[in-house]
C-alpha cells in the first residue's frame, strides 16, 4: 500500500534527497537524478544528456516546461502547478519488446495509483484516464543514443498530480489529487513510479510481454466497443477486440480484422458492445 499524502508541514517541491531515499536498495545501479525548476522539455534535455555520455538509469523532472512535447507533434502544457513532468532514461529493451514499452509504463502508473487506493483506465496507446474518462496523463517514449553508442529509451510521463491542467484539443482533464482525495507528495510518487517501471521492465525482459499484455487488458478502455481509429492518413472504424502479440490493437472492421501499431482511438457516437 502506498501513501503519497503530502504532509501539511512539507513544501510541495521536487527534492532529489527524497527521491534518492525512495529508490535506494532496489538492486542495480542507483539512478542519477536531475531536477530543473524550468526546462524546455525533460525528454529533449534527457536525450541531449544521453547523447553526451549520461548513462541510464536517470530520473529527470522539472517543476515547469516551456516546450513540453506531446504525441503527434502536440504541445504538452506544463504549468508550474504541482504536477509531474518526468523523464526516465533506461536501457532500451530488445527491439521486439519496444512497442510494449508505452503500454508497460501505463500499467505501472495504474498499479502505483491502485496501490494508493485509486484507479486509472488505460486508453491505447498511451493515455491515462480517470474512471470518468478524463485524461490524467500521457506517455511519450522516444529512443535515444547514449554515450557509449548503446541505445537507451527516454520514457516521458506527464501527469496531472495536484492540479487539472488542460492540454490543447483535450477534453476536460482529471488529476490524481481528485482521484485520491488529497494532495500528493510528488517525490515519493516519482520513487514509486521508477521502482514499478523498473520491476515491470525487468520482468518483461526476462519473461516476455505476456504479463504486461494481461495487465493492460485488465485496465483497457473501450474493449469490445465500437471505436474510430485516427491514422496519419484517414481513419478506420470497428470493434476494439484487444491487442496482438506486438502490442497493436486488433479492430474488427467491415473488411475483417485489422491491426494498428499507431494512431488514436475514440469512441464512436453509436458505440456499444458487440458489432
Ligand atoms: C501525450 O501526448 O499524451 C504525451 C505527453 C507526454 C508529456 C511528457 S511531460 C514529460 C516529458 N517531457 C516532454 O516534453 N513530454 C513528456
């Protein structure tokens, strides 16, 4: 059971000492921790640092981003509001597991929130929603080359923790403090997220993606419903039947089953279970 309640006497500031204490003793090398008051994008900055030699694992976070990146070229509004703008540099999983990484991170965030008494739904491929289907956070995973020419993954996580920040084009947002009924200590949250993501990654590397697959399906939004899939070019529609062995969505369309590796899903106006 996690308790991320922010103590009344504690200022809501990012602190490396608290994060370091949280991740101590988990096995493996201790993560380097980089915190910024203001940065353009924690993902961009971490990729630059990795290219100039910083080795994983690294935890990077900022109080505020001036050019936060969202998926599909969108901006991630990153107000100075007690929220999480977090990037983790980790070794790259084997290429066949890479498509599972955003799904794994979603599962890990949901598990941390559940352990604190809340719940999150996962919207394929990498949105985190509350049970009223309001977006609470998003995930942006990018590959990066590290100093020794090895490849790393930069896992970016934007999470409304203590305030509901609206992102452009987004619908009404939610936040963790509403879900859990209290303000959260972001440092302890970062520690728990790092530990859970690392543990899930180790398990996936050793045992394959089946555990993430099952855990994602247990929290997946709109399974069995009619959805629209927005693609780079055009869109398609059908019943969202699940994921395949590569983390792609399986959609039963009028032309038969199709699988999509990228895109965005939304519920069709005439949605309901079945065809
Ligand atoms: C999405 O579009 O839903 C994904 C948003 C990811 C935002 C996070 S905030 C921390 C990290 N740094 C960035 O510039 N983006 C990610």
